[in-house]
């Protein structure tokens, strides 16, 4: 946790930024890099009868860390995606409640 679900960016592109991206995000969140998961979703996008390039969208699923950290987190992701020559990227956050998230049957709220 956090989980980054990446769309509209190739696996090879994500590989080139993955180490430094995760390190910078881990520093911001004050946690280990092993807490992060990057999932690259490979989809075929269709518009008006043709296959088209997918729009870069990064979904972040995580526990609440406050607006300031969230803003910085989105800024770091944007910086790395744009460093790939991609001019625009959207970042969307979904927040898990600790009481609704379980590891091996045990709620994070009871830890």
C-alpha cells in the first residue's frame, strides 16, 4: 500500500522510472519502497472506430495521508510521467478505511 494502477503508459516506460519514482514516493510517505505496488494495465482504446493511444491515468489506492501529502504525491507522479515525454497525465486517488482493509483476515484498524 499504496497501489498505483497505471493506464496509457507502456510497461517499458514504467520500468525506466519505477525505481526512482517509488523511492521518492516512499521518502514522502516515510515508508519503505516495499510498501508500493505498480500495476500497469495494458488496454486497447477505441474511438470513432479506430484504435487510439490511451490517455495516461494513474489511480492511487491508499490510506489517507492528508491533502498536503496527497498534493505532493500527485506532483511527483506527474513529474515522472511527464519526464517520459508525455505532456498530460491525470492522477486520481481512492482512499481505503483502515477498518475496511484486511491482511490475513485481520483488519488494519485493530493493529
